[in-house]
C-alpha cells in the first residue's frame, strides 16, 4: 500500500504541471524495497505520464559504501542500461581540516 500511496502522491503532484524535484539523502542506507520504490515505481509512474521533463530526482549517497552487489549500485546500473533515465553522478570530496577550520 505504501508503494501505491507514494506513487499516487507523485502522480497528483505531476498533474499540477509544475516542476518537481525529489531529494533523498543518505541513500546508501536504503533497503532494496525503498530503492525499488523510488527508482522503480515512482520513476516508472513519471515516465508513464510523459512528465519526465518536469521531474528531477536527486539522490545523495556515500560512494565508498555503495559498490558491487549493493542494491543501489545494481539499480543505478540497470537505469543506465535501460536508457529510460538520464543518470548523472557528481562525485564530491570530503572537507579538509582547513575547510572545517574556515567554517568554524
């Protein structure tokens, strides 16, 4: 039921004909069901409605924790191969001691 409710929620937002950006942080901790919900069911719903030009998903994760058989790694690979979504990865470096000192 959760999958149905979340998918319907996104579908109703898309009917408003306004841009939508969904962001999730710490995606490396998501389980396979959550990853399938977000990167499977929700994105499929967006593409089915032909509204992908107004939808952006930004998922943030620690790349040193996502590799090999991790569900997120496998789902991203499947998305790239399918060609249904534009998958762009932007690697970010951590803060140096100098950066942290400057912020404090």
